[in-house]
């Protein structure tokens, strides 16, 4: 019996062969798409005036949540891309630790940005703002996420030498 190839975009009978040695193109495309969408959401929260909306005098609660949503989507999709490059192989201890560092960095971003909402900031709960110290905390969290992403990069494999 010959395998019939049907010209249909989404056909459950046409499953692609698993690619164990190649580049995970689908995961990388999906991840890059979500990085771009997350960046647009992040930019929408940070600078709504670029999209023709009123910015206001300060960054409020809705903008903070939008910034964190965009940052979370970018972080999640960057992790998907870098995990896809491992291609199902076992991760090293540094790569495994990098995943946890990424999550820790996002938690730092969330708690720093929402310090007023949690009652830890200088503004009362009804007047939640992103202050200077909270912005520094957000930047530290983003820096920790970037370190985690660098730790998740797959190291170059050594090729065995023929003697």
C-alpha cells in the first residue's frame, strides 16, 4: 500500500514524521509569534500614547497589569523557544536551573510592580501607581529573567573525533 498524500491544510491523517535531529521550526515560529504579540501588549501597557490612547500622568493599575501580561507572554514564549531547541534531549542542570530562574524573575517583576496593590508600597490601595523604586524592581526582575534565558541556551555538543 502506498501512503496517499492529501492536499489539505489540517488533516489528522497527515501527521509529520518526528524530527529528532533537525531544527524545531514550528515551535520556534510559534514562540517568535508570541514574543511579538507579548511585546505589543507590553508596549501597549507602557506607552498607550503610541496607539492613540490617553497616557495619563502616571502608570496606574490597569497599565501595570497590561505590562505584566505582555512581559509574561514574552517570558513564556522565550522559554518555549529555548526548550524547543533542546529537541526532546535531556537538559543539563544549568538548563533546568535556568527555567526556575526565569520563573523567579517573573515573580520579582510581579511583586515589584504590584507592591502598592499588595499593600507594600507607599501609595494606598485606591491609588496604585508604578513608582521609581517599583520600576527599578521591575528592571531587576527583567534582568533575572534574561539571566535565566541565557542559562537555558543549549550548549554546543562536542563531536566525537575519529582516531
